[in-house]
């Protein structure tokens, strides 16, 4: 399954979802300064890599939304 969300004029994110067995691959655009901040956290050993940061951020947000 492949889904593609073309951004509207005011949106900055393009999301591509590719379904695989129990996983999906998602591509999203973020501002360069946020990417640089994430790279610093990875370099400092806080996260294994960019994907690790994103997985943990999504999990934390989902947990907080479900709990509220």
C-alpha cells in the first residue's frame, strides 16, 4: 500500500506512507533548524540516529494523547 499526500499551498509537509508487514515508512519535511537540533542530539549520544529520535517522539506523543 502506498499513499501520497501532496501538500496544499500553505503546508510544508509531504507525507509518503509505504506499508510493509508490521511497519510503514514515512517521509516528512521538517525545517532545517529542527533537523540540525536532532542531529546534535544524535551526535551527543541521546539517540541512536534520526529514525530512533522520530520513533521515540511519536511514541511519546501517542502515549500522552491516549492518557489525556
